[in-house]
């Protein structure tokens, strides 16, 4: 069941989702370290990447 889900999702999307997750984690760490503006800047990358994923998905 999980293998079918991964095959349906596609390997490129899995890689991009892992990158988005790591960006969110890095932004949270920077925020907790007190670098608030830097955390906000880094945190805005995640929705941008997800937006590009949607654009490329529906461009076909």
C-alpha cells in the first residue's frame, strides 16, 4: 500500500517534499535561535517550492 502510494506520487515529488520539510525545520531552528527575520525569509521558500510544484503539475 505504501509502495503504491510512493510510485503514484513520483520520485521527483518525494524529493521536493523532503526539501520543503527540511526548509521548514531549518526555519524553525533559526527562529528558536533568535534570528527571526532570517527564519521568516527561509520559511517563505517552502510555499514557493510547493507553488512551483503545483504549476508544473498542472501545466501539462
